[in-house]
C-alpha cells in the first residue's frame, strides 16, 4: 500500500505547470445563460420548470476524470489511477461511463479502464469529477449543465483545466450551459429530487468562494439556479479539509424524507467532524423537507480505524460518499470486515432491488475523497 500522499484535503498543496484545455469556449456563447439574482434579468423565464433530480433517478451516463499530475500524487499516481479504473470498470457494468483524459494520457487511460469505458480527450487536472463537471438540472424535461465556476475549493489549489470543464464538456456534448451566479462544487449539494437541498454552510457561505454574500442571498441564488424549494443548512467544518466539509461525505438521501448520516466509529474520540455530524442530526431531527415531511435519520457508522487497510492523516473513512447508479450502488470497502458488511447491509435495506457493490479505493480515500467525489451522473435515458 502506498504511503500517505499530498492530499485533496491539504490546503497547502498547489498544482503547477497545467497546460491549456483541449476544447475551448467563450464565457458567453450559444446555448449559454446566466441564472439567479445576478444574472441577465430573464431569470424567471430561464428557470421556469427547472428541477434538480435525485441521484437514484435514471442516468444517461457517468462522467469521470483521469488523474493527470504527478506533482499532486507523486509516487502514488499509479495507485490512484488503479482505483479510478476499478471504479470506472465497475460502474460500466451498469451504465455508460465516459472518462475524461488529457490527450497524451488517453491511450493509457483506455488500456487501464477497458473497452467498456469510453475515454475522450479533454484536458483535466485531477480525478474530482463530482466537483468539476457541471451540475445537471432539467429545464422542462431537457438537460442543462450548471457551471458553478470551480475555483479549486476556494483557491486552495490551482486547477486551470478543471475550471474549464464546465465549458469544454458541455460544448463537446452539445448540452446547454448555464453559468451560476455563485461559486460552489457538485459535492456541496444533496437533493431528494422533490425540491429539498441539503448543504453545509462552511462550504459555500465562505469568503473563499462567495465573498460578501450572505447566507440569505446564497440561498435565494441556489433556489433560482437549481430549481429547489427548500434549503436546509448544516454547519459543516471550516478550514480542516480542502472542501470545507462537503455534504456528500456527511449526509445522503436514500429516498424523500430518509437520510443516512455519517457517524464516527464508537471507539473514535470526539472531534470537529463528529461534532458536525451531531449538529447535522440535531438540525435534521427538527426540520421538515420541501413537502413538509419530517426526516427519518439512519446512522451510517464508519469502520474501526485500527482495522482498515488504508492509511494517511487525511484518510476519508466514511461510507456516506457512495454513488447511486442505474440498478446499483457503489460503496467503499475499507478492510474492516464487520463494518464493511454492516454498511453494505444498510445500503441494501435502503436501496432494495439494486446491486450493492463494494470497491477498494484506499488511495483515493488517502487523498481525501471517495467514490461519489470521483463520479458525476448525467440524468436521462440510459445511453445504449
């Protein structure tokens, strides 16, 4: 197993020497609009009928990104690529997978991922497709990509190419682009598909993304941009990981009104992360969703850190960073057999009829992420 690596959660690491994007687009072009209170003035017309669907709805495809830079991963680059290829191969058993890779790395990525994964030449920097690929919504049934102006998680890292994925990818797939009036990442958002949005305040009401904007203003912009009706704010954790505590490693919907909440292993001392989970549980226990339903909250316990096979100060051992694909759910296996089995059982109970697939992702987890962080679903009829 590779040693602890310069991680996604480290605020001190920068990427250097990033080349230009393969595909380009102007910041304002055909098929593009600005949405929200700071948009073009036609916001009501543009967002009428807009809806952000739940992850368990039908996917056209899954997008992923091939990690590009040795300057980030060092000697562990080969291992993290093995993890990414393993996820891509597994998801491709259930739905179409598109891997974005730098042109000079396309051939190697294709060999690693196998013939069931389409590898397309598009300049990317790292594997975090959840945050760099646009957030997809439906406008009167037609898919639109929302570009949330990725800025390296509050300028903690420089991702020149990843910042352009919102334009380059949508141009390549002829999907209309809507430029959001705020800065955020896809891992910030969790929705039930019925108008409820969960989000951590630490990850978006933050001067490193949206300086000078109040929570009320950001909430109004989120409602306008994503078509959601109710935003439930969780405190999160500031400054202790590079994402400022994305919600997709904390709490996840399994159905409208039902959430799984990440909980530390019972033998783990209390810290800022477990206190954030306690705060989230307190908020959710008193809240109702967009349709007025109270929440059913189910704990999703982490593994015993003394039993896992991975390592590193920034190792993310949450099972909450799972990915729901067509007919399937993908969760990590950390090597603690008892906890892995328990997590798989919980997911099986809450996603009946879907295959629950456990995957080893120790290098990705050592880098501060998980399966959900490295995948991004496009809603729609499955691609043949």
